[in-house]
């Protein structure tokens, strides 16, 4: 991509330079010399949390991936607070994000492919007229039917100025700290939160584990999750993008997931999509097998381990075949049969048995991996 670079997007370059200078240079100088009022800290924190969660819960998991359905008051709140983040309208964001998922890592099609370099994936994709950065609204026909999305899209730029300059200025005037409020609640908060989001495209495709899929560069990274309201579990997310969760485990930091779950308890969200446990386990085991195969390719690996590997692989295939057979049987039985309590329980127990088998197999594979460690070293 460096051979003949397209022209700069001058407005974006001016914006990024200005906001980063104001946020990371002017704001700290002001804070150290004059100091920020308590109100400025409070407003900055509230906007930072509300706008960050709106990108995660709204822009990303609701509108880009349709991982749940939201009542209009929730959609309105997410569109409103998401506008504070200055990451373009929901329509534009989702159109680009869907392309990123479908063509991840493809330098010709992914808008922020990490294969075009860390800087490009982080911010460079927005600073030049790259062909891959063009917006295709055909990606979002469903969102064009959402009046709140279209309303936000039409009013986006005036709303951005009002929310990021007008609102902090007015609140600052009330608190007697106009400049401090603008520098902290707008400039610093915007610069900081934007880089955190950009880290998903750069760092979360570079640093971390690939436990669910090794087919793309997306990684699971707990540190990035801390900065992005749970979006750091990016390998899981790319493997199961229809799932409303990014952090699968209860101990993983995923406030986006917690907010969606809490909204469903009070009737603001419904139809939360979860990936079948078996599919997640199957993905984990496939990665295990890939890693083991690479280790066994080492000439010093004992032939007995290869036999063990083949046996495990065979068992894995059988389990997957059995699961597919139950799936087909359930489809054939139809919805009527599932109303019968015994049939429901029968299916559930058979699924559980297969899930347990995969769980035990993953323990054996972990042990096998450890056994192979000295040979691989
Ligand atoms: Zn996504
Ligand atoms: Zn990604």
C-alpha cells in the first residue's frame, strides 16, 4: 500500500492532529497549571462511560451484528450517547464493520486490515482516501429501516458539534469552568476513547491469544477489554460474531454483555443470541488439534504421541458427527415435538453428554500438549 498512496483526507488529518494536541498536550498542561473542577471530572466520566458503552452495546453488538433486539427507548439512548464518541453515524460505522468481518485481513477489501500495517489498522485507514475505506450502504439494508438510525445519520454532524462543544461549554459555564470542561470532557475524553476503540482494529489483531480460531488475526486480550467495555475478546468475537457476548467466561471483563443482560431483565432488550456451547467447544478443540499437529510435525516427537493424536482426532470426529445427527433429528421433529417435556429433556441430555465428552477431551489434549512440550522445545 505504500507504493502510491492516495491523497490525504485533509479534514480528518486536521481533526486528529487537533484533538490529540488538545487532549494529550493542552489538557494535561491545563490540569497541572490551573486544575480541573470536580464537575469537569464528573461530566467527563459520565460521558466517557455512556458513550463508550453505546459504541459497544449499540453501534457494535446491536446494529452491526444484530446480536439482540432493543426497544426504542434503549435504541434512542444508544444513538444519542454514541454520537458523543465521534466515530461517525451508526449507518456508516456498521456498514464498514460488516465488511471488516466478511473480509478480515484482506488488504484489498478489509477497511482496516492489519496486514496493511499497525498504523494503517489503527488510524491510517481514516487519513487517506483508500479504496477500502469507501462506504457501501448496501451492507446495511436492515438499518435503513430503523428510523432512529436514519434520524441519527441525518442529524449527525450538527449533533456532534452540539454534544461535544455546546453541551460541555454550557455545563462548564454552570460550573464556572468552561475551558476545563471542554478540555477534559471533550478533548481528552474524545482523544483517549477514540484510541481505545482504534486499539480493537490494531492491537486486538496483533497481541493476544487465538483460542477459538486461527483462520484470522483477531486476538483475545484482557487488557484491551478493560479499555473498551469488553471488546478485547476479539478472537471469540470474530469466531462467533452473532453472539451478544465477547467475554465468554464470567470472570472476563465484559460490561457490554452485562448491560445487554441487565436491559433484558427490565424488558428493554430481548432475543439475546448465544452460540451453542457445543460449537464453542468444537472451535476450541479444533485449535488444540491444529497446535498439536504443528508440534507433532517436529521430527523429535515420539511416534506413540502421533497414535494418541490420531485416536483423539477420530473420537472428536465421531462426537461431531453425533451432534450433527441430533441437530438433524431435532429439525426433523419440528417445533411440535419439542413441546413434549420428555422429548425436550431427551434432546437436552444428549447434547449435555456430547458437551461433557468434548470437555473431557479438551482436558486430555491440554495434558497431551504438556507432554509434548519438552520434545518441541
Ligand atoms: Zn464486530
Ligand atoms: Zn476485527
